C-alpha cells in the first residue's frame, strides 16, 4: 500500500494550495471580509506556520515548498482582513500571534521536529472552530467566506488522513480527518443551511425555536467581527 503515498501526497498538497486560493482571492483581491473570524484566520496562520517549521526542521523540501505557499496565503489573508475590515482585532491577539510565530522559529532552529508536528496537529483540531462558530451565529454575514476553500479542504483532509495513516502516524491522521470533517461542516453551513433550517422548522418546531433562542443569546458573547 506504500505505492499510494506519492499520489496521496500530491492530492493532499494540491488540495492544500488550491484550497487556500479561493479564500485569498475573496479576502485579498476582492477585499471581502464579512463573516471571517479574526481568531480563525490567525489560528490558520499559526497552524500552517507550524507545519512549515516542521518541514524546514526535518529537511523535507517538498513539504517546505507546500507549507511555504499555504503559510504565505494565510499571512496575506490576515493582513488583508486587518486592512479592510471595519473592526480591527485587538492588539493582544496580534501580539500573541507574533510571539507564537517567533516560538515556532526558535523550535525550528533547535531541530524540534516532534514538538512542532504535535503543535501543528493540536492546532488542526482547533483552527476551524472559531469560523464554524461565526457561521452558526451570524449566517447573514458570509460574503467574505469562500465555499470553494471548504470544498477543496474536505478533500485534502481525507487525502492527508490516509497518507498519515499509511505512515503509521495515527495522531496526524486523526487530525487531518477531523480537519476534513470541519471543512465539510463549514460547506454545509454555507450552502445547505437554509434547507436544513426549513426542514427543522417543519419537523421539529420546538427544537428549531430553542436553537434560535440559544443562538441569539450566544451572539452576545460572540459578536460579529
């Protein structure tokens, strides 16, 4: 089964790069930032930067090029969001991001591949959650969210999950599979939310009402940003 490693690597790598393009096009070129989670954008940057640091530290040129491109696109999204969005993220968030990026650089210089890969996988479990929460609570503000990135991301997550599974790395495989599921969930929220809402309101009106009330209360804790 090891003969599958190369095509899986190519598929996962292609999905990583192509998946980042629709969001970068929406955010950087079209300057659409409505509905994007500031925390989610920076978490994505930190995760990709951790994988880049891991690639450099381990001497893997292919992964270094791949993660270098995706990290650059994530950084462009963060900068574009800060430039074009009407509400600027707090400086504490930016300072924390810079501190962690510096830490990744220090770990790279010390050759801490294992620590960097673990950090990247853990971030993978968290990175999509802020954006999913924003999509759930603020469905009317999604102009800045690219559905294409979610579609391609779900394919990439599955490819990397199988790839790392064949590499006998269940931790990374689980993280990649989880990322694919999160991407698919985001796609459903963007494209199928109205269908699901109508069906739920018709078949389970009390549950639908309870969810609407709960979402309204949660918006107080997580306003649109």
